[in-house]
C-alpha cells in the first residue's frame, strides 16, 4: 500500500488539526470578515443561538466551546462577507458576459442587495422595487396553468418559510414541489420507507455514545460533515470499531486530530478511525453487503450445528420482520465469485468485517450519497437494512440506520409539506384549516421537472435558494431548454450560474441570510430547522443585514403569494409575515404528533425530538413489519462493465459545499489549484497509455446515442479501484444522463456514470 500511495496524490495529515484552522483562516481573511463574525461563530449550533446554514448534522444539548466545523465556519463567513453585488455591477456586465465567468468568481461578488428583473433589450439585470417584482411575478403566474409551474426548494430554507411555500403552491394549484432531496437523498425517503416504514434515519445523536460498531458506506465526514468526526473519535476511543466501504480512501475516515484538544493539536497525534477500510467498486455495495450477510448466516449455521446460541436475533426476526427466510436462501445461494467480482473486494476481508458485526452488540449503519446515487441505490439501502435487521440492530439504544443528510433543513422541508407526493401530506386537514380544495394529483420530481422543461410542458420555475441549473444532470441539454420558459424567479443571497440561465421574464430576489437579524412588525423573528436526527432547533440571527432592502425568505414568499392569489379570509399573509410564531402554530395544528407546543419547545437544548415510529419498532410498512428484501442485482450500476468503459464518481472538494465553491484547495485529498482534473489509478493509467498531466476528454457511454462530453481534464494519479474515475461535481454533470437515475426515487445516479476516455 505504501508504494501505491507514493505513486498517487494523497494527504498524509489528519482531518481536523491545524489544516482545518488554516482553511477557516484563509476564507476569513479573503472575505474581509469582522469581529461580529467571530461572535456569530461562537453562537453557532448552540441553544438559542444560530443554526449553521451548511449541513444538517445534529446539534448537541451540551455543545463544545467551538460547535462549528471548517465548512460550517466557511458557510457563515461566506454569508457575512463585506462584499456587495449591487445593481451597479449588473449595469457593467451583460448576462452573456457573466456566463463566461467561473462559478467561484460569480459568488465572490458578494451579497445581492436589491431586487432585480431581467431586461431583454440590454441583456442585463436591472433594479426594481419589491412591489414591481411581486406584481410582475404575479402577472406571469396568473397567466400560466399552475400545473406548468415548478416551486423548487434548495434545502436551506427554514421550517416556517418551507411550510408557507408549500401552502402557496397548493393554494395556487399544484404539487410540483421538488427539493434538493430529489438530487441527493430521495432514495432514502423512498427506499428506507419501503423496508422500515420511515423515510428518515432511526438514530438519535446520543446513539453514537453506545454503539459497538459502525458500518459506514459512501459518505465523507471530513468534507461534508466534519462535526461528525467528534462522536466518531469518541466512539473509537471507547472501543467501537468503524468498518468503512468507500471507493475513495477519504482521510476524514482514516485519522482525526481534534482542533479543540490542545494536546492533540500540539502533538499532532490524532485518532485512527477506521478499523477496516474497504475500497469497494462503484455500485459494489450490494455485493459487499451480501457477502457480509452470507458470512453472518454461515457463522449462525455453525453455531446452531454445534448446539450454541444463534448469533441472529431470532426473537426480533420472528416478531418484527418479514421475508427473512427468502432472503437467507438467496444469500446462501449467491456465490463468493459473484460477490468478489461485483464488489471488487476479497472474501477474506468481507468475512473479517462480518466477524466485527457478529461480535458487536449494538451496530449503526451510516451512509451517504455514495450508497444512494445509483440506478439501484434503493436496493443498496435494502441490503444495508437486511444486515442491520439480522441481529435486531434497530429500534434500540446504540443501534439503527443513520443516513447523513446534506443541506441544513432538507429533511425538515419534507416534514412540513415540501413534497410532490400528495399521499405524504395531510391534505384533508389542510382543506379544513384553510378552506380550499388542495390539488390531489402527483406533482413533478426534479427529473420530471427537467423533462417538462425540455419538452416545453413546464413554463415557469420559482427557486427558493439553490443553484438548480448548475446542479442537475444533462446541463448541455437543459440550459438551452431552460431559456424557453415564460418565467424564472430566483430567491438567493449571492449570484450563481443558475441566475444567468433565465426565462423570458426573470427576477432575482435577494434575501436575508440565516445569521442576519430578521425584523418584522412584531419584532425580531426566530426560525427553526430539523437536523438529520429528527430534532427541531430554533435559530436566532443577530447580524445587521447586508442591505436595508433585503427581505426574509418568508416575507418574499408571502409577498409573491399575496400578489398572485385572490383575497381569502384564512390566507393571512400579512399576519404570518409579522409573526413567525403564528406560522409555527399552523405547523403544530397540521402535524400535532410531531410539533405539539412548537413555540414553547423550539429552543430546548439539543432540539426537541419529533419522533420516529421505527425508532420505537413500529413499522409503518405495507406488511406492518420491517422487510427483508432480496436484491435483483449484485451491482447498483445501471450500465455494466465493457472494454474501455470506466465508471465515474462525482465528488465534492474540501473547499466546497454542494455547488458553492469556497476556493480551489482539496487539502484532504492532496489536491490544489484546479477543478478540471480527472482522478485515475496508476494501473488504469498504464493500461490506457496515460501519464500524469495528460489532458483528456471524458465522453458519456450510457448507450442512448446522445453525445455528452467534458473536455480539458488533466489526468491525476489517485488511489481508486480499477475501472473507477473521479471528478468534481458539478463540473462533471454534463456526463450524467437525465434518465440515468435510481429506479425507485429518480435520484440522479452520479456515483457510477458510464464514460470513456478520449485523448
């Protein structure tokens, strides 16, 4: 391994440590940050403080002194920059000019300060008043069939804004409410719900204090959720074993130096995290999990034959599950040759990992998009649940399923009604509460919306945050089609590429950032979010807004709705804007089991738990039990191997959160300075006759006769499985076909894209 590492780019330092502090410092200096930013960071993720607008990791009841991570700090500093993107900037630059800029340079212009509308005559955004913007948007919306309009949400907006956004859509007349979950974790919402009846994870943050083993799939905490490193470190120190399955050897799961531990910082001696690190092939998780389950069954067979107690939790399986016998028969019949071929792993390693599972009393299954973003990602989730169910590792302390979510409130938005699926929303109750007839038809997902934009059936797009056009697949097809829409509306804090890909009528509406004070008629307002563990947290912004003309997301939603919809005695937009507590009362009335006494509980330390039936072994599945499932495939890839074909995984850098690029350092992978690189293992480079520094073009190989390519990529040697390539998201999105998605959830399959190399 040491010799192989010498041939590849890598980082020998730990996650955390001085590198993390330097990363924060570089952004702090560049953004000309002030002492008030430090005060905000000291309040971040603490009771009655400000909840980070970056990831959705849990907020402990007893926080550290510095309860923020490198990327969380960058997000806060990014929001509170001194730079301003005023109408004068847009007067100097046409949209055509700005389309040539890099994503990073667009956002570096700073905070948007005034509402803007697109002027086709000059190809520029020009300033307008809020009343003009609301009236113009309303005029366009009233002229369109509501079902031809999309209301997209990025995953960052508060519970209060999200609830009203969903209600506005339904008052207007549609359920077209996709959100960023459609592009990342919708496979969890669909796949997990099918097998255990819950669309979200079953663990609470405290479970990591009691687990004996963590089986960890396709998620990188060092970059995407660095605060997770603290409970992982504590778990390892008390004897917990972490078994990692990931094509990329991520330093965040190898070694961690805690920046809050002076001794570790001074000595540089951190904690070795992964007990085993298995570099599974892209899409090979189904086979790897089948290997684990097969060996657990073999150990159980040996124990029973010797008259020893079963290693399976037979009582749990009999009482709480269905389908075990059929799955066990399938696992026993699956050959080790097939498992090794599809997983890229050796039988001996899988058996060793399975022995850890057998020996552990309490096990948590952790996963991210590396498991879910495949054509058969739902089956991968089902296989992980199979493993967890075999020993009753769900519905008890220190055990369960723990998907790691992305955006800070992406889970919460679904909880309060941002959903295209009417069966997930209490429409009958809403009908009585608001005296209207809600639309009952199924709305459009992200993929459906994109298909509608291409075929012309979608004519309007309202975006609550995000960078949708940059984030979606098939960008070269989508951008020209996007411009044919009658209306595009973007609610945002900073300029990004999506804002430059506009409809015939387009508005750019600047909003408050979460750390900023939100002053309304009844006084300063607080908002709330839901973390990955189904805990609800209140957040209070105290910083002076970047501009006096900024409105909150909720106020913008209410302003558009009031201008668009007819007057109605129960649609009280002004009251709801004046006092967000009244919106929380509506949420509590709509979802009383989850949100009773919402206003009284929202600042409980650690957040209040809204509950999860599967956490209590109540299975809201079709059978009323947790379901063992028998996979129909051994690889989650939608297109198999072929001579000359590679499988591309898209990745985020250490200086990035989703499509926001903070800089050009990918420190934890030893990569600096460029995002137009292609990672490839040295053996594959040799077989292809390539050397480090060669410039190549990637061409799509999905078999649909559509030409897709990304050119100008510099070959960079990296530790990856054979046949696997790595490149940055969103730069690689043009290679992902719109139709190449999870079969059940339509989540784009961005972790196993079939491609070929051209020189």
